[in-house]
């Protein structure tokens, strides 16, 4: 599916997703990503939601986001709260949703000028 969003500030937005890929500003990626509005996307070195850990979620704190969205793939899967503890302890807003919903939500928050980070697994 292709997503379209007016992007006057040249932010990095999720412009598409499908089986085995994500697209940011029209560039296709075939691995999980960390996406923020102000920097090019970077690979998320977590292969699947089941391999998520407190250490890997703790790395997301470096981006100073006010909201973190985790896209869990084609279906919504809630990780063990212990895996999310660094974000919870830092009092960062946290949303867990399937990847299509995470892409849409991320783009809306970017459009509102929010400091958001999306950690997205492939659908």
C-alpha cells in the first residue's frame, strides 16, 4: 500500500509498506527500521518482535522522542512489559500496534510536529 502525506518540512515519513518491505520518502527498505522525522531511517537490529529485549528498546531512548510507536508486523503483538521497561521508566509515550497502523499513526504525528520515533517490523 502506498501512503501519501503533504510534507512541507522535508521530514522523513513512511510512504509505503507491503509484504517484506517498508518505504520512507519513496525509498524501499527490506529490513526493520527506526524512523524519526529529522534523520534518515536506520536499520533496527532486531529481526522479529519475539527477539525484542530491554536492551534493544533501551537503545531507542537515544533519539529523545516523546512518543515511541512499535509496529509489530502484520498482526498486533504485545511484548512482555519487561522488554519495554526502559521506555516505561523514562515515561515516554509508547504505542504498540500492527505495522500498517503504526505507519499511518507515525505520519499523522509527524504532520502535527511531534517528536515521534517509529520502530517498525516488516508486515
